[in-house]
C-alpha cells in the first residue's frame, strides 16, 4: 500500500489529493492529512515544517518519496 502524507489545510493540495482519491483504487492508497493530524509524521521521521513544504509518500516497502518523486509514485 502507498501512504501519502499531504497538507489538508492547503486548498490546492486538497483539491489535487481529492482528485487522486476519486480515481484511485481504494486498496492501493492510504491518505494521511498531516496538517490536521501531524502525529502521522512520526511514522516517517519528518518534521511538520518539512512535511508541509513538500508532498511525502511511502511505498509498500516503506521507501520514502518526496516532492516530484512522491507524485510519480502516486
């Protein structure tokens, strides 16, 4: 499963993530809003400040992808 850590308070980010949620297979992605629940960041050891600057995602092997690489993973 791919886990996506996104900024749920960012209108543009939320709009894009909501689009991905609409078209994605439910069993393929886990969507975690780190702006409204930053405790998820402890799963990947990223600060809230860094997480809000760039999209972060992990693949099924817990490999971390940041920014453009996270979008490519999605």
